[in-house]
DNA sequence: ATGTCCATTATTAATGGA
């Protein structure tokens, strides 16, 4: 079983490229972020023709998350418990939720596609929202794993945080001045580890960025950021056999500014064709 | 030169978000 997370930056602009990659790379499940459309606008037909079922949450041209799968999708959840909302100029407990989280169960795996708020600036209300959003999700993670310590859970998405200094290759991110690298954001990220998750890609692929800004020739200069992650519980991590960052997807015509991050799992499925059949 | 891209609102250009 091969699963991926990918901030696609408009599924309407890039669905052909996305599906080409999914078929070519034999990907079973993709958690998409920034689909930038509503359910009525989502290009379902080409996914279905390629053999993928899709569940999604999209409210408008901003944000939007989806999960596409070759296997049956069960127990879909829009948003996580206690998820805070945000509306510029209308901050507070009554702010509406944004389309940033969708959860589903596939082959017994509990998967979340997550688009963590950007934060915008250290003194922007969006930054406090980002930290609140992350803290609530970490608390939920603790609850989910307390209820079932053997749950194969993965949080997949664009976390908009570079946990390590080596994850920062873009010189416009300046310590003390920029989001994505501030100590409170890094502490918020480490809370997922305390809750029982770990980055299941980094031990296998310690190097590489997942995002390069369109501006300033960031990709040709390889001035990127590592901000897209798959965080798995013990039971999920136990099934991981490989991982990869598909840097080639930043090349060519009309790429997203993010690339797919992939993990390969051994679920012991009889129809898993990644292993030779022995009769 | 922010060496850009996307979607929307508005009517060929401005806005907001990243």
C-alpha cells in the first residue's frame, strides 16, 4: 500500500498532472491540500476513471482538503473535535471553521489530510490561530491514541512548519522575524511527538525539501523548505517499509509549489502486488 | 524586479492568499 500527501495548489489546475503521477507511481491513497474548490467544482470524473474514490471538504477558493483512494473510504470526518475557526476581522470563538481537515479510514488506517494555517506574520491574528489549531489537534491525537493505543493513525499534510534549521533553505525565512521557524511553532510541532506520533519519512529520507516558492527562482536555486509531513502512530510506523519525496514533480509545466511525500506500507494484504507471489 | 501562481470580482485590471 502506497500513500502520499500533496499540497496540490488548485486541483482544477492540476488534476491531470496529479492523476498521471498517481497512476505512474502506483499510489493507492493521496491526501491533498489546497484543492481550492467546492465539492461541486471538484474534477471527480477523471479520478473515478483512473480508479479513485474521492472524499473532500471545500468551502470556497481558499484552502480545501481531499482524500483520493483506490480502496474503500470509511468513517469520513470533516474537521477535528474542537477545531478553531478564523475569519479576518472577525477573530474569536465564533469565527467560522475553514476547510483544513478531513479524516477517513482506509484499510484500517485512520488518515487525516491537514492544511495547517500559514500564520502570515508573528504579530498577525492568523499566527495565534495557527498555534491554537495545532494545540487542539495535538490534544485530539492524545485522545485518539488513549482510546486505542494500537490505532494505525497518520496525520498527513502541509504543516507550514520547518522543524529543523536544516529544513530551511529559503533565505526569506529569517530567525526572529518569520513564521514557520519560530520556537512556538516548533514547540507546537513537537507536541505531536509527545502525543505518540513520529515523522515516518525522515528516518528513511533525512534530506530534501518538499516546497519551493514560485518566486525568486527558489526551485532552480534549491532554496526550499521541508514543511510537508506524515506523522504516524506506533502501529502505523510499524507498517512502514519505505518513504520518498518526489522532487521531480516540482519540474515541468505547471507544477504545484509542493511535491508529493510518500510512504510505502506492508499491511499484509493478499492482493498487495509489491511482493512476489509464491505458490 | 517579490524574476510567481491561483481564484475571484470585475470588465482588462485589481485583490487576497500563499
